[in-house]
C-alpha cells in the first residue's frame, strides 16, 4: 500500500508515548542532543533499550559511531527543552543545564529519568536507524510526572479515573459532580466531542484549527511561539504547517515566522464565526450575567493557578 505520510503520522499519533532527549558527545568533546519519542525497553537481562534516529538528521553520523549515549526522559515541565532539541540551527546546550554522564553525554537537569547507555548495536530501519543500548546506569525522580506525546500534541499523564480509590462517603450527596476539576474535564470533553467533528465541514482538523485561529487572533508568530501556544512538538507542528502551506493557507517567512495567506485569513475568520455561533447556541439557555460569571470566574481560576504554578 502507498500511505499518505501525513495521515500515517496522524494514525501513529494515536499511540501515546513519552518524550526524550537523547544526548551524546563526539571524540572532539562536542555535545549533541535530539528529541525522540521512539524510546522502548527491549530486554531486562541484559538491560537493553532502543530508540531510532531519522537518516536525514544532521547528527546521524555522530550517533551511528557513538560508544555511549544518555536517554533523558523529559518531565512535564520541559516542553521548551523538547522543542529546543527538535529544532535546527542553534546551540541547543547554550541555555540548558546538565551534568556529564557516561562517555561525557549530557544528563539534563530535572529530567524525569536518565538511562546512561553503552551502544549495543545499530540496525537498519527504513528511513531510520534503530540504536540499541545497554543500560549501565539509571536514575529517576518520584516527584512530578513525565511529558507525554499523544494525538500530535504534548500531554500530561494522569491516573485513569477507573483506578482512582473511591471514598464511598465522599461520593454521596453529589460531591463529585460539583467538583471543579470534574466539571471542567467533563465540559471540555463534551465540547471537543461535539465541536471538533464540525471542523471537517470546512476541511480542517483540530490541530489546523488551533493554528489558523491563533494566527487570526494574534497575527504573525514565530514557529517556537506557535508550537508553545498550540502545545505541539516542533516536528509535528512543521508537518501541520507544511500541510497548510501546500493548501496555500499559511506563509512561512524566511525569518521563521508564520502568517496567514489571504485564503487562510478568510478560512480562519469562517472558523471563528463557526466557533462564535456554536458558543452562542450552547449558551442560549443562560442569561448574559451567567455567561459573564462563568467566563470571568474561569479566567480568575486560570490566573490564580498560573501564579502558583
């Protein structure tokens, strides 16, 4: 079968993975690092792991012959580090704190876990090389959680609600249904489930919707700012932007900024009009004061959480 590469990546994105930065050092003492979600355990005895690197990667030759490397499993507070090491044309270690691991490879500060490895073998894997490493040292932090990649976006792992302990007494009298977190999660899930399928009528998916409407609202944005705002890794954002560019909806400027084309602006305004109409019909049973209270109250909650994070 001949697969559409973009659609194939979208299907693969349904499988949630962690996000890592794999680091090494060459014989000249130069540090290298790449963002990778293709990290997996292979064997417990001996302790083996694997990851894969694109054959088009600038640092391919270095990893191909490296004797050692470190897999840094990123924490949920390290989105910027993931994007930094997924980009090209900058000193990725300039503003990154780390210490030396095995073979001098960088162990990134505050990572959720480190796996220091000796290269076991390198295998062909289509347009990637599969690198297997023997773990010689490892460490992890119990505090916090790891960064997750799912559905083309960054995410945060949470306990499945079916596995949470149930306090029978607290579940009485409707306490759960009145809990703020429960209400927000249920509202968001219901909103997405009803609104996002409607985007297909204008030929866009949810990731494209976020980009188009954000550019319409804020104007020209750099790729890194855009990635941060829509919570997409740089590599996947590039894939989404390429699709929008092929359809002449966005323009990628030479300085790395992204702006809407005339057709993109027209479509974005239609998308915003659709969102406004949907919201209006959703709230039609509420009084204007109730709508204002909901929005202002949520705004203050977000502001409060932002100052205490």
